[in-house]
């Protein structure tokens, strides 16, 4: 749809009881949708506003890369004529197809499903208006992925790369201290080639992602609820090289209520369980007991920090 159309409402994806693929390898989407943050309408409006600032912007096709079960696709379909939905995992693609078409009622003709990785796509060159990589680029070869997205995009098209990190407890310092200790325990166990690759990327708030100046312009990095400190995104000491270039724009947004909520002890346990490797509750029972006591059976205010990197493909 053209930018003058009424802004789409965020579409809720029905809960998924199936696993994307085996529990040993993939996400439990039922838990993921229950405990991970919901992308608010303001998240999409920031993307649409950025893309609209390019006078040559078009709104025909979006590509949701690393789409999982289609959480982001559901809302993109309200703004773009067509959406390409891709993920390297066959179970995820199958589940996205079921949720978006069978459950949400989106037209088959407006969606294209691809089982493929971000680094090498079958999408034709110069056909995509906006490409989104939400919660996924750190699992890829980032240099190859950014180069490949540049090939897919039309000149003047936008790349959008986002990552939210562990929420912060606000207004209860004792509970936040214990919550951090729980994540320190997670970080001690989070090892292996895939995580060793991912952490140096996410721990920088994506400042380790390079957008080469010969291909990209108007690079904008937005940090929401980060307290003005990139350390907010750091989960351990595995930190990559900063590749931010002179002239790139940084925006800091604090107190964004769209990335805030009120949660209880059951939610904190459920949220941790969506991260791999999963820590058995009994392994850190003392910490859970301490957090529960500090919450006193009540809900507590949380804020989720999120980093967004946006850039425009240059005209050759």
C-alpha cells in the first residue's frame, strides 16, 4: 500500500502450540509468543517514517528475513502489497505459513515463503523495498548478509536490523540485582560456536555491524530504553569491534512505554526459558526464591532495551 494509506494496526499472531522444528534445535514458539516482547505499532512507525524520508521510496514488497513464525510479517502485510517470508529452518517456514494464512487469513497471493538463509537468497536483485532482520542477524555471517540484502533491495530501499535484549527491572533495585545474577548464570552456560559467534555482535548493541559507505547512506542507529549506555546490551565480556563510521546518526530514546510492561515471577521464569541453553529452574532455585521474595507476590515494572539500525541503499 502507498504511504498515504491508513497506518496498519499491529496484527496479533495466534499462539502456536507446535515447535518450529525439534526442541533440541529450535524455538518453542508457544513460549516465545507468550513471553517475548510484542512488537508495538511505534516500532513499525519508526521504520515507515525512516523509509518515507526517501523521496524515491516505494511500498510494494517487504522481505521479512529470519522470520521465524511470522511475527513481524503479520503487521508488514498491512502496509506493503506483498511480503516475502524467509527462514533457513523448514519447520519455521511451515508454521509461519499456517499462522499467517490459515489462522490470520492473509491472502496467499500476497505472501511468498522461502526456506533459505540470509546470506544467499533466491530473491531477484533490486526487487525489495524494505528488508527487515529482527532478532536474527547475529546468527548469520553479518558481512555476507548485509551485502546480500543490498543486492535484493531497490536503489533507495531500506535495510532494518533490530535486536532487543534482556528487560530491566525498574523501581526495585534489589529485584534488578538478583535478576542480573540470574543472567550472569545464563551467560556462564551460554557457550558453543553459535553463541560464541552471536554474543560479540549483540553485546555491542549492533555497533559491530558495518554498513559500507559505497553501498549505504543515511545510516541511523536508534537505541531505545538503553539509559544512554551501550553497556545495557552487554550480557558478558564477549564484545566485537565497533564499526560505526563518522557521519552515522545516533538517536537515544528513553522511557519508551511501548517497550515497558508490568510482570510477575511466573513471567520472569517463562522469559528465561525462551533463551537457549535453557537453565533448569532447580539449578538456580535459590536465586528464584530470592527474586520471588523481593517481588512480594506483586508485578514489577520492566523496560526492554532495543537497538535498531536503518540504512538506505545508494543509487549507483
